[in-house]
């Protein structure tokens, strides 16, 4: 198979706060060359690199807000996140866990630091991805997947480390998340000198975010902590090698190749659908959720 070559390595942009609980670097769509169309079906990627929050009696986070037309995926690397939505979904995700919320036709939700964790404070590190929904599924019913780390399929790489699968497949092993279009999402947890090979279709939009450590991509491209590698849409296979103990988030998805019309918390296929989303929200059709 042909090598999937690196298109660019991206340094984290200056951080900004989302609410008062998430200090994030935006990669999608904020980085030039990584807009929603280029990264389809991944329409947003916020990365909360390691940040220390002091203890507080009032948990920090983001208050009640609406979504329609896509899914939010939150991966906790350090700290604990709590979530509630107007469709009845919610819970606590601990270190290593994932919450996968399908907003679809519309939900209100809020997310914040878990109450007991917030009292103590500590290092907080997370990724939030927005995954677009196909037009035929945008008005389906909301749902919520709480994925514990223990439920993720882990592919043992021997002395090299292992790959834990959130969604999609790796070496014929299947991750627990259900998706509406072909999406692969996994963490490679490699020991120093450990190497892992990946294989995705050439047309899938593919990226790797270094959460911990430093890596070498395809034996030549050095990528540091908190940097993202975007791959070209040619070739299928690539390798990552840890030059020190490393954690790398790998994402790869089949483009939906549909019109993308975003406006704030809604991502639809047309301006008319965005107007309808605001009307439905104002009419209370997204349900009720106390702030």
C-alpha cells in the first residue's frame, strides 16, 4: 500500500476559554487549511491541553446551550467532566472515558467539571470533537453514549504499547461507539521506541494529535506534544513511533460530501434549515434543561 504522507504539522493556536471550564486550542476549523470542508466529517476540534484549575465549590464549565445537526465527542485525558442534556442523557466521564452525544434534531446541554473533582482541582486535559451527521440523520432522535475506558477494545502491541479503539476498527478489532458514517477514532499509547502502523482509505480525512510525548511520523517527520499532524488524501498507510512515552489521538473519517452550513451551535445543510433551527429553539422544541 502507498504511504499516507504528511500534509502539514500544526502548532497549537493561542488558547481561549469556552465558558470558564475549558481552556482550549482550536484546530478545526480555526487553522488555515483545516476548515470544515477539508476535515469533513470532523467539523470542530478543540484541545484543552494540560491546565491546572484551582479547587472551587462552584464547578466550572459551560452553561445550558443548544445543538442541532451533529455529534459532540468529549475525551477525558485528565480530570472529570459531567454532562446533562434535555433528552435525558448525561453522566460523569473519568480519566480515559468518552462521552458521545448525538444532538441530531436538537438538544439543550451543559457540561462542567465533576463536582467533587472541582472541589479539589488539579490538572485538566481533554479533547472535544464535533462530528457532522449525514443530512438524512440530522433530524433523527438525540442519543447519548457513555463509553468507559474499560469498554474500549485494546489492541496489544507487545513491548510497543497498545491502541485503544473508541470508534471504528484497528487490526480488525471494533470500538464500542456507534457512528452514522464511517469514522475511526483511537488512542495509541506507546512506550519509548514503540511503533504502530495505521491503514485508512486514501480519501478519508485523517489527523493525529499528540497528547503526550513526542513522535516520529513515517520515520521522518518529528511531531511534538500538543501538535497535530494532518495527512494528505493520498496513500493509505502511515506509522508513528514514540521518541519518548507518548499518547496520540488518531482520527480518520469518510467525507460526507454534503453542503455544510454552520451557524453558532447549529450545523445544517442550508440557510433555510438554520433559520428553522432557531425558530424551533425559540419555540422550546429542544426541550428544557435547568442551568
